[in-house]
C-alpha cells in the first residue's frame, strides 16, 4: 500500500475571500492585551485572521478594514500602519 498524501489545511483570506493553503497566507493575531501582530508561525495564542502574501490583498485590506470584522475588534490607523509594515516586511515586499 502506498501512503496517501496529507491534506494541507485551508484558510480563507479576509481581503479577497479566496481559499488557499494555510502556508500561503499570513496570520494576523489579536493578542490578549488587544494588540494586533503578524504571526509568521501561525501558532501564537489569540484570535486570528488570514491575509494573502500578496501586496494587492494587503493594500485592499488597508481600505476595506476587513480584519476588524474577522477579528471582531476595532483598531486605529496607527495600529494598522504598523501591522501592514510588519506584514510587508515578513513577505519581503518592504
């Protein structure tokens, strides 16, 4: 018998709403203290939402604020700017 390949976990991008493998997305985590942070490992505790590692999706998120709906929290422009910079750096776009 041959081993069957393991299924890759799928998640949906909150910006473009497409399903992708979890490894192809970046997780944004709402930590217990209320701060937003990019989670490159995907294992930090807290509520999480996913974004494509695509600059277009990240820029769309800046305008649409879909992360706030996915994480059920509001945030200000300063927090969003810091988070976007963090995500772009992780994705090698900065």
